[in-house]
C-alpha cells in the first residue's frame, strides 16, 4: 500500500480554500485533514503556499485520433493536458476517422488510445442522421454521453442533424439518460460571408467572419433545443456558448424543469472581436468570438451560475489548414488550440476581475466531471475521489510561445500573451505525471466508461 501526504496552505476544497493535508492511499484520496497532519515513514510533498486544486476536467477536447492524428494525437494531447493541470479529458466524436458514431467507431478510438495516454480519457459518442439504433450499443460500450451539430461540422464523416433527425434520436437518448451535448447554431440564420452587404467582404477582415454567424443563430438553435428537451425529457448541454443573450431563456427553461447545462470557453472569456487583427486566423472558431459586451456578459453569467463551467473546445489543425499564410478567415479551419492553457487563461481573466480562487474548482473540475457522470471519481478534493491534483503558482506569469507547448502544432492565439498561473506539478492517481516543465514517466492514463452501461448486455 502506497501512501503520500500532500500539504499546502491553500487547498481548493468543495467548501472553500484553506490550509490542509491530503492523504493519498494508492490511487485515492483517503483523508483531507489539518495542515499539520503528519505520519512517520510516509512520504510528504509540502508545497508551502502554492495552490493545490482538483485536477482540471476538460470535457470538450478534439483529439482527432485515429485518422487525423497529424492534427492531434493521444500522446501529444494528453502530454499537453498534464502540463496544463488537466488530469481528465473527454474526447469529442468527430474529426477522427472513423467518427465515434457506432460501437465499431468507439472501438477504433479506444484501440488508438490504448497505452498512449498520460491522463485519464473518456469518450463522447455522436448523434448523426440515421444512427438512433447505434446509441444504445455506444452507451453499453462505455461512452459518457452524446454530441451532435445543428450546423455543418466541417468534416464529411460527421453530418449535422435536422430537427427531424433529433426527434428520431431523442427518445433513445432520453431512455439511456446520458447527456446530449449540442453545437447550437441554426443553419437558417448563418450567412454567406461573400454576399453580406457591408463596408467590406474582405476575407482577411475578422468582421467578415463574425457577421456571417450572428448571435441569432445561437439563440434560435437554443430555443429549438430547449423545446425538444422539454418534450423528450433529455439532459441537454449547450457547448461553447459565445453570447450571454441566451442566458435568460436558459434560466426560464431551468425554472420550468428542463434539465439544461451550459459551458463557455477560455477564448470567449479572453478575446474580443474588436481586438482581432486582420488575418489573425488562429482566432477563427464557431461560434465566433464576439464583441467585448458578450465577453463581459459571459463572465457575469459565470459568477451568477447561469453558466455552469468552462471547457476548452481544443480543436487543433495543421498550420496549413489555418491559412496563416493568406490570413483568409473563410478558408481557415475553425478551431482554437488551448488544451494546455485553460487554467492559466481562465485564472488570468479571473484575477483581472477580482474573482475568488475557489471558483476555479467548480468551473474547471467539479461541474464538468458532473456533466460526464464522473463526479463520484473526479473533480473535487475529497475522500474517496481519485487523487488527481494540480499544484500551481497563481502569482507566476508566463509569456506563451506556441513552440514550447506539448500540442502537436504550435498554432495558438495565446502566443505572445502573458498569462498568470503556472502549473508546477500534476498528479494522476497520486503519481506525478508532470513536474517543473517536464512530463514524467510512461503513459499511465486510464480509459473511463459510463459504468452503469459498461459491460451490460
């Protein structure tokens, strides 16, 4: 039996931040005691005033492996995760070939991940037109829930769904009682950038991309989804919300009994449309990064618990696909690479607004773990949970250079920015997987499953 004591003057616990000693027995937290706790012969890690938080749970990551591992692969992605204090991630069902829309597709994904993960990894399944009969086999094979797109996903292997497609799938999603994650933009409200009547349709101008995907596309999609969730009783989750204008209608739906949660992303909390330079295609994503007023409203929504948590939507691509040479927003792949930077990016925004440290636990760990059904294992520093911890210096700053990140490709809009909050050590199941700028040891990450379905006939 292996034991380790982790001691800090600032431990992020479910009820606040205080001095504590965390006792780890084998893979689990066995006790959270007073700061002065000690045991003869037991190894100790005393980190002084550095913060100890639950490992970050990133429930929105595109690893793209197998099939597009040249975009991102399990080794690179999970090393980046460990370096950023992320101890659990959940992989999205698209961009890999095959996509995770059948049990066979999931098996290919699981095989690609075996023996290559430096943190724990779970998988979302996909809802696409005509695959309602695949959802139960996916649940029994271990997916944590399902993801769909209401607008084109950008890859041919993962088609977006119509309202009728959803009506065919939702009875099964409801029966399985796993969450449905939705990219909420309605195609009818999207516009051809080249046909916009404005002062410019220059594809290098960020405004051209922004105007093609107005907030109305998100609002209309969310209205439809809330109506369907009410009718079918599904657990609905809105991914990567870019506009706070949707929050009043989401709150009304919650008050009427609709089970709905919502996330936003570090890039929507960090950047603003007015600040995006011509040709800065590293910042292209969908929904687009909107104006400062939207950014400020998202922070307000987080502080008021109208938004549940933050996830990265890490969606990398080779530099050529980002059209860095031409700066053409219409040609560039839409996705932002940020898996390693979520804690620092979020904390930087929090400190500039005077938000309290303890919120990092809920926003980055506890609530995303709950969405994925992993909250009995992950997301909090408490007895019985996995000993997944991140030790970090909230006062240290780092100038970000994409070339120093573990992501497969160096393209990130955070390059050159100074971010506050530096990860010193990451522990997965009580074992150090990252320390002082270096990943440690062989891949030890596990594949996570929806336990109530895994192994059932």
